[in-house]
């Protein structure tokens, strides 16, 4: 007899991908990357596998006023090409009318990190943007996608990015 539970298919099972840690944090088993329960004003909403065929995982965060940050952990074999790794996301932004504003190096946590920013729309003084960043540390790359309204959310977005990349670069011996 098979029993189906309503909503069970929608539940996120981080299974073998993440383990519980102190303070409500989640540790990515393969890389050792820690997704804390909070990063500044952001609270973690979910963790899990992003694409099992690529062995990628994610930690999703949100803050008030519709600011979102998603950390994606990507295994790296050989050299990491952030632009190549993020191509599908760029195509999705451009396919939905996003306009690239800039691409290049962002200085986050005292290091150089690849970044590309799109504007999706604007309303009065707010410009809705999506920023993609990526950098490798050892055998794993960390890619962060931020969704925010500029200039209102610029400072909180940079705080989130700096906190994430500070962790990335603080542990170069990560698995």
C-alpha cells in the first residue's frame, strides 16, 4: 500500500548534502562551506541540491523589502571560469528583458571577484537589479546571485556579498 502525504513532495530534503551545525547553521558536506542561519539582516530560507547531475547545492536567503541572496556551491575541476559557469543565468536574464549594466571585477572581502549586474526594471527612483558574482576557493566555487532595488538596497547587498566572500577566502583549505 502506498500512502501519499500532501505537501511531502514540496518539502526540501537536504539529505546528504547539508548537515546541521551550531547556531542553526547548515554545513555543505562535500565542500565544508557553512550556510549560517543569518548573514547580517538576511535569514536563511532554504538549503538543498540545486542540480544533482552537476553536484551543485544552494543556500537561499532573504531580507525585508524583497532583497534576496542565493549562494550556489559548484564543484571545480581544473580552473574556474565564472563567466562560463554563469552563462545559463545570464541567458535567462537577457531572455526576460534584463539589460546588462556592467561586468568585471568587484572587490569583495578584500579580494577580486567576478561580477555582472543586470537591470530588470525601474520604478520611480528604484532600479531593480540582479547581480551575479563568482570566485573559486580550492575545489569549490561560490557563486552568489543577489536580487535588490538600487539605490535603496545597495549597502545591504554589499554587506551580504562581503560576508559570504570573507568566509570563502578565510578557508582556502576547504575540501
